């Protein structure tokens, strides 16, 4: 007997939590945080209370209320009996929060499988940030905790493309796919009833689209009995986009400027990081990064396949923010950050501002207070290299970005290429794979897949679907 139960990613973008049961084996495909669900009840000044462990999350439906899944310490805090885990493994498709973050709540004895580069990103995220109950993926501290408690590591198993491994009655074949973060995988899972395919998040217009095509080809060859596909942009109008377009049009803007240039993008997107790093080098500008992002360079440069520069690269400068006394004194910088400050390539805002046509600053909106110290001259350039706003909150941020730019007389340029496949590409991929049954997730328009599948399930949350 084989079945799928969807506890997240149903009529929402992200928050995937998919339970696959086969005979006595149970695995979760991703266990992500649902931003939309969380935002239904919580915002900046009202958050789930860490002091209440998992209870706020369970009560408000941010995690499913199921047995034999969660950490012992959290169950005790919730006044429940701790239980041996009933789940054999978590298969993590990639490091984005909407797929990974709520692994934090899962039982300590459940092993987690992830790509090697995905592991590096999670290490960088862990080292740079302070601990929160919503991000304890690689290790956790039993609650309530003492600051001196040592974190307890989870069992992490890394894989790479070409690996195959067994979990109970299942055989798992992870296959690299292209997405806006390295170490992203789709899975072919061989069950006792036949192969089940899960796309994770994919795109077909990126720098490494050949990987996604490989995945589609292999998925087609195994003749899957079920395909779980993402559908983030299924309803979007097609438009021309590629990383090369971002590189060319942004590069042209930078080449034309004699002024300070800022670029705002997600640093976990290694393709975008390399795009702007290369633009900087070609224009004889140093690539200025924030301390927060230096952690990504430190870890991702360890994977030679990714070809990411390390923090001591001659083209990299680390921006030294004002902290504490505001006088850049040694004692203002604490914790892990100190590691980067002993390097010789840190510059203050004033040092950066003194070389306006010699720097390309990867400094975005959340660090715009830096502009107050850098005093950009009229005509300085801001390249917004992220998606355009798609909800009210983002629109408000956009208005604030525009207000800052107007205040300093800066010019804005928008250039981006999405991490998710275009609608037409998704439909073609699904048609090509030709699975017996289709289960769309990670979308608010699953019905649009009807065009390419005769046997499509409009999933309901928490319902068990038998697969045969
Ligand atoms: Zn996602
Ligand atoms: Zn993603």
C-alpha cells in the first residue's frame, strides 16, 4: 500500500510538507515554513512565542497536529507524551525556508537527507544568525534552554547527483534541478507500487536548465505512477527572461556609470551572485558584500563545482557597518562576525564612498542606512535584481525603497530572472513526463494543469491519497 498526504503547499506557494507512505516506511518530502499561513495571524510585532515551544504553531495550524513527528522536548512542553518517531526520514529538496525551516520542530531521531551544497547553505545560515525556534534545522537546543546548553546535532545525510539510496521499502534517486539556489534536487522515489516523482522547485530558463531537462528526461523514462509538481508561476504571462539578460543589461548600466552602484539580490542565488561579481570585475570595481553575506562566500566557496569566490578574494571587499559606539572600535563587533573583521579587505562607508566608480555594492534595501554614511551623489545607481512586488507588504517596501532613492537622487533599474519555471515550461514538462496521476503543489492555481493531465488531483490538505 502506497499513499501521499499533503500537509502543506496546498493552494499556497511554499510550505511543502508531503508524507509518503509505502508499506511500513514513512518519509516526508520537505517540511517547510508556510509564509502565507504564518502571515494570516502574525506580523512584525506579533510572533509565535518561543516560550510556548511548539504550542503556538500547533494551535494556529502553522504545523500539522500529527503523532510521532515532533521533538520530545517540545511535546513535553506542550503537555503531551513524547513518542518514538514514526517517520523514517526527511528528504529535503533545497535550502529555501518554505521547504526546509520547519524541520526545526521534527523529532531528533529522524535522519535528514539533503544535497551537499544545500548543507553548506544551511551551515552558513546557521553560523550568521542567532538561534530561533523556527530555524534549528542542523541542530537544536532542547527547550526551555539555557544559553550555555550545547546544541544537539541532527543526523544529516548528504547526497549528490548519481547517488541512490534506500530507506525501508523505498529507493531514492535525487536528481539535480535548476532553481535560484544551488543544491536543489528533484526526486524519483521507487515504491512498491511504482515510481513517484517530486519536482521540488524548478525552472527551465536559468543558467543550468540542462539539469532540469535531465531530470525531466529521467522522470519520463521511469514511467511514474504519480508526479508531484510545483506550479508557482503556472498562471503568469510568458516573458523573456534569463540570467544572461540580467548580466548583459545590468553590466551595460554599470559600465555607463561613474557613480556609486548598489545591487539588491538574494545572496543564496549563486547565479545572481556570480553575475554581479563578474560585472564588478569587468568594470574594474571591487565587489562589496555585507558581513551577513560573507558567510555564504565562506561556505559556498568550499564546493568547487559552484565556483564561488572566497572572502579573501582580491576582488571582494567586506562592508564594515557602524555598530555599538558608532566609531568602528574593535569592541563593537562580537561573535562569529569577528572572523571577517580580521581580514585586510574591510572598508567603512566612508572608504567606499571615497571610490564611487571603483565599487559595486551588494547592499540592498535592508541596509539602506548605509546610504546615510555613504552620501551617494545624485545619479548613483540602484539595481533591483529581485522579483517585482506581488503582495501588499512588498508593495509597501517598494514604496520605501523609492522614497530612499528619491531622497538621495538615485536612479533605479529593475533586472531579474525568476527561480521558477514559466507557465508554458511547466505545462510542457508535465506533459513530457506523462505520469499516470498528477498532484500539483506549491501553487494557487492547480486547476490550470488540467490542460495537460487527464488524471489530475486537486489536493485537499490532510487527505490520504492511495497510489497504485
Ligand atoms: Zn518553494
Ligand atoms: Zn525554492
